[in-house]
C-alpha cells in the first residue's frame, strides 16, 4: 500500500510508534531519500577539494607539498574511528541521529576550513594549515554514516520491490560525489595560484549549512510502520536490542563460510578497481598516453557504472535471483578488466575508453548483487553489520594495496606491455579471490523466505 496524498501521509505520521502493521510505504520516503542522497553526495564531494590545487596551497600556507597531498588520505585515516563511533551510535539510537551527527560535523568542518583560509592564512599561514586540517578531518569522519548504511536505509524506508534499487543508488551517489568534488574544484579554482578557492570554500560552507538545517528539520529515522517484515524484525528499528555490538557481530560473520566468499569478492574486487583508477595515468603512461587520459577514463568508468548499477538494481528488484546475478556480473567484470589491459596499447584512445566504460558498467553492477546476497545470507543479523564489514574491509585493504602496486609499476620501466607484472597481479587476484568465490557461492535467501512465510 502506498500512501500518496499529503493529508493521508501526514495522518500516518501521527500514528503511534507501537503499530505493528508491515507492508505499508509512505510518500514521505522520497523526501527522506532526497535528503540522504544530497547529504551523502555533498559529504563525499568535499574529500578531495584541495587535490587540484596542492602546489599553490602548499606555497600559500608555507608547508611541504606532501602535507596538502595527504589531505586525500584524511578519509581513510578517519574511517575506522568514524565507523566505530557511528556503529555505537546506531546500536543505542537510530539512523536520524547518525545522519544528523555526520551533517553537523560537516558543517563544523567547512566553517573551520573557510575561517582558516580566509582569516588565518594571511596572518599565520602554518597555524591556518593546522586549523584547515582539523576542519578537513571533521568533514571526513562523517563518511561512514553514508558509506556503511545504504542497505539499512533502503530496508527501513522502502518496499521489497524498491529497496534493492534504492540501496544501489544510495551506494553509488557518494562515489559519484568523490569524483565530482575535484572536477568542480578544477572548474571554479585556478590551479596555478588557487584564485577562487575562498569563494569555493564559502559556497561549500553555505551548501553544508543549508543541508544541515534540512536534515535537522525533515530527516526521520523510520516511517511510522515498517514497509516489510524484514524491516519490522530489524533490531535497529523500533524496540532495539543492543545486547551485541556491531564488532561482536563482525566476529561472528568471519565464521560464516558463505559470507566470507562474498567478503572476498567485494573487498578484493573493489580494491583492484580502486587501484586501477588511482594508478590509471601510470598504467596508461607506459603506453604513451598523457595525464588527461585519467580524467576521461574516470568519466567513462563512472558514467557507464551508473547505468550498470541502476539497471542491475531494477532487475534484481523485480526478479530477485541474487546468486545468479552475482555470478553473471562478477564473470563479466573480470572479463572486462582483462579486456581493459589488452586494450591498453599505443594510439588506441577510443578502444581504451570503451574498455574502461565496459569495466565500470560491469564492476559497479556487482556491488548491489553482493550487498543483497550479504543481507539475505546473514538475516536476521542487522543489515548494517553485514554490509558495513564489507565496506570497511575494502577501505583497509586499499591502504597498502595502492602503494605496493605503484612500486611494482615503477619497477616495470617504460615499456608498453599488455600483461606486465602489475597487470598479472591484478588479473590473478581477480580470478582467485573474485571469480572463484562468486562461482562457489551458495548462500541462502533467508530474508526472502521469512517475508514469504509471513504473507
């Protein structure tokens, strides 16, 4: 049942919180979804604000260049404490408090960044840098609120047919924000001398303040009645039980063989993809491509990825054959990655970008399949526990993987090879730890079975 009139929707929100009616959705869910997506997008777009202006900013603040280039790692460094904090908060409270806290931290962070650049930098540059760094960390520490909980958000607010697509979109939007942030900074700020940076930081501050106000007044933790049986039974909704922490649940997940197959596919697959995109200029540079190829490749990857992820979300929402979808998309992604390396030769820009787009389409299509399988296999465990472990494991694996693969590339020389040592490492890891586990996966549809039994 979908309540689609303003009066009826308002009346529903006056209903008592003790109602046990399941299977009803409310039109206000689209309003809440818009707030969630915008908050996630803006949060992630500010991770790499300073990436295009590292050189002029380091001169402006009179600090070594590496101190500004390290801003890109703030998100990784704050991810673990942020995950711990928001997991504890979700155990004791609800999703509203988590999103509101992340938005408040973002507002404080952007205000500090603006104050540091406009006021402190002309007076005491190095102290201004310290305040700027603190502001950047405050912005980044809220990231787990959005990256860990898209599946939980979809389950709380949306029906069985809608939640897979909504969860997929909620997973995608923050990653689009990560790519959009430096692109917008490049358009608004002169990379030679950082002219326009003050105005850009001011715009970010104004947007964050308005968005924080919107979250405070309009973002709700959950609808009056749960949309599905799974949502009604989720211990994080309504009457919660905090007898087990999220980290205790994670330890249990490591003892579930089928879940660990999904863990392997996701962590290694996303890590290999991130390594490839982060080092794309280095891979392509061996074959004579300029630095501009990386930007076009990221655009091709993300544009095609959006299409693939949305289409996959629609398909598995209407015909939830999650296991088959996982095996098919993983096989295509591994084949596309191998084809990308084969297409990486001199004077073949069009074919290279097409291969990159195909890889993006197939790679991002795997993500909703894995998340859906993880939730089904681990039900009735809390949704955020099973999906959160996947996300944080990928972040941790990327920390050593990118510099190690970069070192292998640097030792390769400048010869353009279809399958260099770095290529072989990525393809072998994908075959052993992504394709094989995906083909071996035989997890159960526990959540789906519970919902069918209660109809």
